[in-house]
C-alpha cells in the first residue's frame, strides 16, 4: 500500500492552460472511496464502481460500469478467483436468483455478467441492504458497505439522480433529461523523428551534464551499475526542435524508474525535466507526474509515451498512463487507476480516469 499512497501524491493537474486537448468539452475525472468500494468517473463521465475486500488476496469482486448519456446501459460483473455455480452466489445467508437468460458466464466459469436493466436493478435491490456478497465456497466475500454510496456517485456524476435510469436514486424524471456524454479529445499520432547515433550520444551527454544535480538528487544508480541494463534509457526525436532523453535511475524488486528530459536539438540548447500532467484527484496534488516515470516506454510509430506503476507485484492495483507530444507539451491521452489492492478482476484492468481518441 505504501507504493499506492506514494502514487496518489503524484496524481494531479487536469486542464491546466491548454495542455489537455479538448478539455473545454471534457468533464473533470473523479475518484472516491466508500468503505470497501471505489467509484471512478473519467473525462467522458463513463463511471466504474467496484467492491472487494482489500485485505484478501483471494476474494470475490463486483464491478459496475456505465457510460454517460440517456441510453447507456449498466454492465455488472461478478468475479471470483475460481469457477463457481450461479446457485452459489449469496447475499448473507440468502441465495441470489441469477437467471440464465440474463447472466452470461465467462469461458473459464469464474465470472458472470449482465447488462439487462431489469437484472441490474434486481441485483442492486438484493444487495443494497446486505452485509456481504458470497461467491462460491473458497472466495472471500465482497463487503457491501459503501456500495450504495458508490452507485449514488455514478447517479450524481451522470445527472441521473431522481430519474428512471438511476441506479439507486430512482425517481420519475425521464431518461431524456440525462445529459449527453462529453466528447473525448482527439489526439493525432506524432511519430518520432529518427536521430543519428552521434546526435543521440550528444543529447544524452548534454542532459547528464546539465541535469547532473537533479539526477544526483534522485539518488539514481551510477551509469556502471549492473541493474541499469534493466532500465529504460534512450534518446528520441520528438520533432525538428526537441528530443526526449530517458535516463534509467533505480531498479526495484519488480519495476524500475527512469528520468525524462526534453532537450533542445539546437547546439548547447536547454534541457528541462519533462512535464507530464494528469488529473487532480486530491487537494494538494501538484499537477505534474513527471519527470520520474515507472517503467516508461515510447512507441516511435505513434509517439505515445506510456508508464505502468504497479502497487504490488500481483498487479492488482496501480496506475497506467499515456501521453502524446503536441510540439509543445506532452498531452494526456489515457489513464487508469486502482488504489486499493485485491479483488478478482483481470490483472491490470483498472478503472479508466481519462480517455481520448488516438
């Protein structure tokens, strides 16, 4: 959990200036925790609410997902770490009725999914006053404390409260009163520019020289350290004026970090730490994810810069993000986040906080 709490301090900065394309139409992402449940909504107001026992490594999990807009359906999935029968799903001591026609099993038998409105409503009504959902005999239960608050969060953010399409805050308001989904920004590909080996060596040397004090302050391993061969290093042309310099820094038990700098390609031009903005989710966030990235990667064909930060080696919590260069800044393209570790959803399948069309 220490890694995730450290990560939370770096999650920040949505729509500062014009750095996030299309933000005039986008919504502000949000992430909230209610008991054993979290609810995340992205910049298009697509929302994800999920519950599981954070203290269990083999617990069941329930995930609700819903896009914004009047006609959007809710999808509910029940996950378990092992195959289970639909008759083995219970709320406290009561068996749930999950009709074959509505609930579809996965091929491995370890999940059930429905998007039928009547089935979703019946499922919520069966759970909202319970203490725990039990799936099979071996999986840990899903605590239901916080579920109603999390689903109410979806109703509030999507403008459904008091309406016929609300999950828990149901009322007479027509579905047509629900606002349309905000449009995601469109980010064109930005392929990197090929640099000669001489140019790469020159830019790397200049970055190390001009940012030597900053590099030392990050306690990076020296260039000859044997662990550095596992870290990302490289120089990439961003356009005809700028280059990205990635310098491997530290290697941990299952992931490593690198420092990122934007260097002018002009002789003796400046070298600055890369700024990588992400949404503000908590008061006091700085608005800048860079220039230290965990497991950074750059796709030369599209110019997409990515990072994956696992909260622990099980890959059941953490953050993923991607940016694209717009000739001035790195623009956020996608971000997912799961703060609590655990559950049975596919590894790395974390709630989306920001999306774009790429």
